[in-house]
């Protein structure tokens, strides 16, 4: 299995749970004769009934549960007697202020989505540098999941300093064959397996971009949980980049939405483009309140999630080895955030069926779904370690692995 490298097999990036659904899982199921809607309901019912759940990916709350949770928590983060927001004032402006303070940036603008925020940021930089070329990794989010929006919508063009399934290096940026106006760095780089450079590598990467007279933009959708790996606070990490985007729903449990942080003049211009892109929304108080709750409740917990992800990954590896699984791979081998990938040598439907059976029969949700995006017989699942996993000991993870492997064909 030497062709499996850092979560990418033969150059094909894995598809995670939420991405598979977004890509049209129902349509694929219809073609195979499987009632995917019924299967999804069955999975959700099984996961909700489990007494033990390892990965946050398994949780699919109802509308009533989401509203009840927000109603109970919102009053602790904002004065709910204040008027509703209108076109970005009120609670949305307060969210922007708090994030700007947290990141140490001059200004912050709230966006309905990260896709819009990053297109606007890089479009603004292109106008200022006079160069529409963006250097980025070929497995970064704009290349993988945005339907060529950079070029079609925003008039940008991309160049790839590397095609290796890892973070770009300073040497590769220096050697890029054409000039570029901006370097975009995704932290962590999700599709190859939530990969991060070292702090020294990151600072050298930024310096290499500066040598090329380029600005630096961080795709920091999950930057919140990178502080443990870098050993630096958020403000020090963000200070390396000219602009930074962060998401509120990926790690902080928000409903949706993102922020773009950077110099006041650029953020002011970004607000104009946000309007032109259709992102100046009349009212966004649910998203803003949920984001504020996430900053208060989830952000302080992320270091414990990152630390426990290492325990979980080690226990999974020990359990799979002890159970005699012929091949497995964790990417990264030692997680650098609270998320990582696991590859196993069985068809995806077989692994998903075993995971569902364990949930229904034992009340234990170790894994959710697996996806086949590599060589025949290999499948991937994505694991997110959060509050639900903190009371799992290494021995309990290993025991659950034994129960899972016992349901696989021999």
C-alpha cells in the first residue's frame, strides 16, 4: 500500500461526511437502487440512541434542539433586550468587534459563507497588487469544493507551487514559475488529512511570499484549534497574514457564517464587494448569537479536544493492530488538531454497515460512515474529537474497536 500518502491515494482526495452529502449522495444512491433517505433516517436514529458516541460527526440535532440550545445560551453572551440587527449592525457588529479583538486585527467583516469571504478578500487584493494570480495548494478548499468560483465569479487565476499531498514549502513558493499577487495557505489543510506545518515552516513560508512581493491570506476556517500545535495565541498566528478568514460552524458549533479580518481599508472595501455578491443580509441574529456562544463555550474547550484526539488516535491504532486488521492508516499518525482521517482496507459499504450494526446492537457509535475515494478496497472515515469523546479512555476505544472489527468479514 505504498501509494497511500498522507490521506491522498493516487492523487485523489477523500470525501468527508458533509461533503458527500453536499455532492449529491441521494442521487448516487438512487442510481444504485438504495433508498438513501431511509438509510440516512436509520443512521440518525441509531446514532441518537447510542449510549456512547466517539465522533461529533454523528450528531444531527433537530431544529427544536438547536433553537432550545441557542435560547438557553444566548443570554449569557449578548443582551437579548437589544433591537434586532439590520444589515450588519447590532449583534453582528458586536461579533465583529469581539473577533477583531481576539485576532488583533484592525477590522473584521461578517460574511454568510467562507466561500464568499475568501473570494472577496482575494479579489480585493488582486485589485491592489495588480496581479490576479493566487498561489495555493491544489487540494485547498477553493480548488476542491467551489466549482471554479475563483475564475468564473471573481476573475482570479491560480497557480500551484506543489502538487504533493502536504503543506507547501518556502522553497516551492520561491521557485514558483510565475508571479502571483497573493499566497493562500489553508490551516489546517483538510483534504489530505488536516495537515499543519511547524511554526518555523509557516513563518518561512510567509517570508518566501513576501520575497515574491505577494500578500498572504490564511484560509483559517479551522484556525481556532491550531493554537496548540503552533504553541502561539490566535493573534500571533493571524499576525503573520495580511488577511484571515475563519468559520463559525466548523469548530465552534455555530449555525453558519464566517469572518474576514485584516486592515481596515481592505475590510471596508470587502464590505462593498460583500454587498455586490449578495452577502449583505437583512437579519443574521441567529448566526451571530450562535457564533458568540461558540466563542464562549467551544473555543476554550478546543485545546482539550486536540489533546484527547491524540489519545483516541493512539487507541484506535493499538486496537486495530491488536484485532489483526491487515492494513490501516491514520492521517496524521499523531493528530495536530482535533480531527483526523482513518483509512481501512475494506469496501466503504461494508465498513459503514459494520459501524451502523455496532450502533444499533451495542449502543456504541465508534465510526459513522466510510467513503471509497482511493484504490479498490480502501475506504476513509473522518473523526472529530469533541466534548462527546472526552470521557472515552484509551481502553474503551480499543474495546469498541474490537466490537467493530468483529462485525467485518474475515
